[in-house]
RNA sequence: GGGUCUAUAGCUCAGUCGGCUAGAGCGUCUGGUUUACACCCAGAAGGUCGUAGGUUCGAGUCCUACUGGACCCACCA
């Protein structure tokens, strides 16, 4: 026998993967279905190890593509790697720090090439891990987010947007991390509840007629105040509007203005306005043409626009000093404990400073409008549906997008600024030089790089080689985008907007969103918590197939669910079951066996073929609807229950090699998307077909044996009841007797074999314990006290059936039910009623019979 | 503050157009060396489907409110 007793994944996995790759099975070839299927991998970070989320996402994607490939579609699964701008930068900078260096020791281009090399070192390792997971992607089309075509497309898009007036340069309040020295988009800021104080400050009126009190959580920003604002309808302050106040600690006068944005209920109803350091104040200031006074710089220090004694202090120091100074001046009216949310850097947790900075912005409203139309129009479908409406809400409220990032690692922004005229910017994609000389003018390159999402938002058409490649023609839009819910807005939303903007077409037809893999206790995995599970380790212990099935099992779209070792074990056992079923089949169809068309002879053959047909259909349907859990469950039970527990067991007594082999190969096919390694390993060992399983056709079983298969279902009923009785009554050596039953007679040997009875005999009369659940006239020879025990159970069961009978009867007596319910439902109820009556009759007979028998012996 | 998801067996979850006697895996209990597999086989127990209303002939499924859990967005001076 060529298959060993236990399936050892490691003995096969890497060989099988190499064989796939070598055979070019991953290339998208039309194998019988003219349609195309395309899927692009959300590129994992080139720099990192794969985490359990990658294992899930790639498992789902791989199931999709293997299914479609087997169906014969030209199926493209395009892999990639992400330079992961900021993420990688953070890792690299940590390494620099460890070496006692900082980024200021190097030029931008030096840094860039250093990080490039750093990433190159790690990339291969990451790709090897993808192979371990079994990802059947076309490596010849592998794309890195810094590949020339990606950069070129990003530049073209930037240029087009510039021309279309969707790009503008603006001094806006940005979310700035003074530690990392870069600004962030709104979605990269994490708000956290902070315990702080609310300070009440008196601002004296210039005319000496009193003062106005403001409340603030950031007293240090008063140094940059340029107004006090109140609500126009606030009666308390009506008279004060237009007057000037003298700003404490500073030698400045600022006006009292009115603005709708003020909430009269909050604090004192009067607000200090610091346009350069607060987004709302910035808006107010824009409306009222107020001055912008920057008193905090990009290092988080107080600038020389503030009074001398605070200059150079950190924000925190300044806060303390300002409060003390205000107290001294008697301007501080009171302070209260206060809890509010404060933005933090999602990487280093520093408090985000809202600062004014010149940045490139993308006008989002026009882009979002098209995306909203496409989603509402159902040009894109979401799984689960709710993700679509979440995205819609986001798009409907979208704000302009800051695409500038102040780090070295990324795609340089192709824009140059006139050294003599700050408002004169030109586009130039030749970013190799720091300065350009044009028409006698000197232009300096913008030192910033693009936000990663600017280029990766164009991923679907960039990777396919837009606009002229044949890949683009064949595979765009993508069939489906599979990714995690956490980047629905950042990535999915942007791909839709940019896809529509550039290609005039949606980038993908379906979006499948998966949730997080939480730890076993339902907590989010994180390095700091130490609850991270590495895919590598799981593969080592249980095999790659077990990992992917264990992750997919019991998981539904969009929901966060815990990792479960029990499920991995279950999946590993499934692989072993498959392996051993194959071993049995191999022993019955040894070397030299030739596959041939299955000809059903016995009832179990018909039944098996019918199970295969029905379940292949179910699996196909579930996979088409992205119901992976359900598809997996179906193949699991088809193999384990139908094939192994019934068909193989029966085969030990009545063998039909062709049906047996046919059953196995179809199960291997149906299981292949889920368990590619073990199924292909078996396939190769059996060597019944020349082609590899990966490109073999998906089962399409047309002949229905629905009627013929019913006979075996009867056998199953009889066998199950006998097993039940034997187990319940602890029967050991017993016989089955029957009279006038050609059905039992014809299957006597099989029944004996499957139940472990001593024998089965036809008699003209006799007594014993009758089968009641199965509709046959047969009984087992049983001792009296066993019968007595069983009588109680029988009575309980009978009563339960009577209750159910009652429910059915009442339902059928209900005139509204008969009137309103659909015909087939009513018919169904009638059939059930008849069956139930029949069953109860058998119970009654048996109860009577036992009672009489027992009495006779009393 | 706005929004989304979620509550079903001891645990983790299915349950798609409302039409069952509500399912699966794990765990538990009982019994098993049956010519693939103890990573196994046979059998069983275990549920007023979060609570309270409503719609309907009929609700785990639809509606309303409440309670618990998770998450997202916006952000309060």
C-alpha cells in the first residue's frame, strides 16, 4: 500500500506546491468556461511576518479562485506586496534608534535606498509564507507597490487630478504627530478618553466694563487666540458682540464675534478661538477672516509668536505655566475635572496636535458622488450587505483627503515649487532631482511622499496594467475584492472612487469582507498582549490545510470571531479522514486499476451517487454565494457521514469498485478548494488521471437517482433503530426476526453486518421487541426485563408523538390556516399528519404487545 | 452624539423568501480492537432561540421598546 497510515502534511506540502507552480497551474487559462474570474490579493506588508489574519484572508481568496479555476474559468489570482509606507517606516526608524542613529543623519535619498534594501531582505520571507499557505496565485504577475508601473500610474492620476482641479494645495489644520514628524489622515487618528480639566478664564473687556468668561481644555492655546465667539442668539452676550477683549498674558486685543457653531449650553457659552490649533476654530476663523497665529511648532514646542516666557516650552509645560500665570493674574476663575476624548497617534500613542500645514489635498465630493451612485445602483454588491451601507454613509459625509506624508519611505510627490514664488507649483514626474531649472526659474521638489492609500487605491487597475494590456481587457473589473473590514473606508472606498475616476468603471463587482481573527477568548490579538498566534506555528503542528479549514469553519462574513484550536484539530482530523478513506479505496482498487464510468448495481450505489449529486450542487451554490462555512460543512459530512460511515462500511460487504472510486475522486474535487494539499497528495499517489487535481474539472453530476436512493434510506432507518435498541438496552447477542418482508429478506446480510446482530431469520410467527420507528415488521429477541425497561421509554416517546399529532390536527382544523397558507405547505402538513398517525399506530401496537407479553409471564 | 453588528445547547457558531419535531463541531455521558482511520466506530443527553410587547393562520426569522456585548464614524471648546 503506497499511502501511509497517518497523513503527515509536511511530507507532501512543499512538493505539491512546487508541482503546481511548475505545471503553470496558477496561470489564468480558459479550461472550458469562457468567462473570466479575477481576484487581486490585498498586498501584505513586504516587511513583516504573516499574521493569522493573512492566513484567513488568503484562505478565503484561495478557496474562491481554486473553485473557479476547477470550473474551467480563466482564473487570475494576482499576488503582491506592500511597501506599507508609514508602517515600514516606523519599524525601520526603530532599528535606526537601536543603532544610535536618527533619520537626520541621512539624506532623503540615502534613507530611501536603505529602507528599500531593508524591505528586500524581508520580502522573500513573506512570499515563502504565502506559498506555505497554499495561495495559488500567479507569481508571474506579482506586483510590488513601488513597481515602476505603480509609481507611473500614481503620477498620471495625480497629474490628471491636478488638471481636473481635484488637487489643491492648502494650509489646513492637519493631524500632526510631533513624535513621528508627520501628519495623518483623519482615519489614522485614534480618539481616546482622557481625564483632564476644564479651565474657566476671564477675558477682560478692553473698555473696562467687565469681562467675558471662556471655558477650555487647552489653556495654552490662548496664546494664539484671535477672537472670542458666542452664539448669535445667546441673549447673555448680545451686547458684547463687536467689543474687544484684552487677551491675558499677551499684549493683544481680540474681538468678540458671533458664530452659529457655538453651543450656548456648553461651558459659559463663550469660546476662545485659536484658528491655528483647532479644526473648528479654523472653520470659524475662515468665516470671519481672523488672523492665524501659530504658537505651536511641528516639534510640539511654543513658538516665538507667543510671549517670551513660554517660548520653547513643550505643550504640556506651557499648559502648566499658563495656568499658573493666569492664577497669578487672577484671570483663572475656576477649574473642573473633565473627561473628554483626545486624538492619539495610532502608532506611538502621542497626543495628536492639530497644526496648520501646507499639504496636497484631493477634493473628495465629486469622486464620492460617482461611488455613491455605483453602490446605490448595485454595480457593486457587498457581502455582508451591511458593509455597503456603512460605506455609503462614509462617502456621503466624506471630507477632503490630505495625501501628503512627511516621511522618506514612499512614492515622492511629483511637484516642484518655485523657490522665489511659493504659490507657483509645477507638476514633474521626474522626481530624481531635488531641484529643476525651468525658464531661468529654480524649482524645488516637494520633500513629501504620497499617503499609501493614494497609490494602493488604484491597485485593481494598476496591477492589471491599465490602460492597454490584455490583462486589463480580460480581467477588469475584478470579479471580487476580498479584504478586512478595518480598511473598508481607507481602501475599498478609495479603490471604488479612484477606479471610477480613472477607468470609468467599477474596480470590482463584489466585495467580500471578513472580520478579525480574535484570540481564543475573543480579545483582539496584539503583540503587546502577547496573544498573537503565528500561522507558521499552526502549519508546523497541524498542516496548512488544517489551518485554512479551521479558520474558515464556523466563520461568517464581516464578523469578528475567535481563533479556535478545536476547529483546527477538527480540520486536521478531516484531512486524516480523507487520507484514510483514500487508503481504503486504494486497497480495493489496487495498482493497475483504471477509472471507468460508475454503474450502480445495489441500492447503496444509487444512494451514494445521489448524495454526491445533491451535495455537489449544494457546495457549488454555497461557494457561489460566498458561504464558505456552509460549503465546508457540506463537504465535511459528505465525506465523513455519507462516504466513510455508510458507503465504505457497506462496501466491505458488497463492493462496486467503480462507484467507490468515483465517490472518492469527486469528494477529492469538492474538497480541493478547502484542503488543496491533502487532496492533491492523494490524487498524485493514486495517479489515476494525468492532469493534476488543481486543474481538474469541478463535479457536474447530472443523473438523479432520487427514487432509487430511497431504498437505502430505509435500510439506514432499520439499521439506526437496531443500533439504538442495542445501545439503549445493552443488548449483546441477539437476532432479528421478520415475517412477510421481502425487503428485509433481500438485505438481511447487510443489516446483520451493519448492526452486529447474530443473525436475521424469516419466521411465520414469534415475539420480541418490534421495531417501531422503521416501518417494517421485524423484531429482536429480548429478555423480559429489558422489555420492561424499554416500555417506559416507549410510552414517553409515544406521548411526545401524540402531542405533535395534536398540533398538526389543530393546525389543519384552523380555517384561516387552510385559507391563507400556501397549498404545498398545507399538503405537507397533511402528509405529516398521516405519517404521524401511522407511527403512533406502530407505537400503540408495540406498547400493547409488550404489556400483554409481560402480563402473560407474570 | 450618530451609526452598524450581535444575543440560539456547557463552549464556538449555522439557521438566506416567515412554513420543522431549531442544526453542526467541540465538550459531556454510555458502549465498542468491526480487514481505511483511537486524528476511530456506535449510541445518548442537552434549547420557553436575551427581555417585554406587536404584526401574522403561523415568528429563532419581520416591527417597536428595553437590557447586555462588540465595533465604526464624528467629536465637545
